């Protein structure tokens, strides 16, 4: 199997000031989100999904809302989100870069 068939990497603009780069294999997905539209006045709407998620803050500061918890995160912090838990973010700086890992793959991102 060639490298091209084994993995896929692509970037896309998802909305003004927001980009994501996706890399995935058959069972693992990593998504780099760049938020360049902060700081946000209010959090994004809560959402949930059936995927396990681990988020690493590569740059910036944000509030991470998970269920009823609120976490102030900055560069180097990690957040674990179990499947089905409602969560949202509110960026506190002009630029935030998050590195998210998902299992299984987020087919809605492909």
C-alpha cells in the first residue's frame, strides 16, 4: 500500500478566521485548528459527538467548557473529552491553535 493510500493530509478554511488541517490514518485522526478571530465575546455553541477526543493547546489562551466545568487553558495544556460530553470553547487571545486527536475518525470532517 502506498503512503498516499495509507494516510491523508489536507487543509481547509471552515469559516472566516478559522482553518483546520486534518491528518488521518485508518483509525486515528489529528486535527489542527487555527482560530484567528479572537478573542471571542461569547463561547461557541456546545456540541458533542461519539468520538474520544484529546485536545492540546499549542498556542494562545481559551476557556474550555466541558459539561458543567469551565477550564482556563493556555499553551501546553491538555484536555480529555469522553464521547457524548457537551463541550465548547471561548478564545481569549487573538490566535489560538488547538491540536485535537479523535478516535474513531470524524467522518463529518472528511
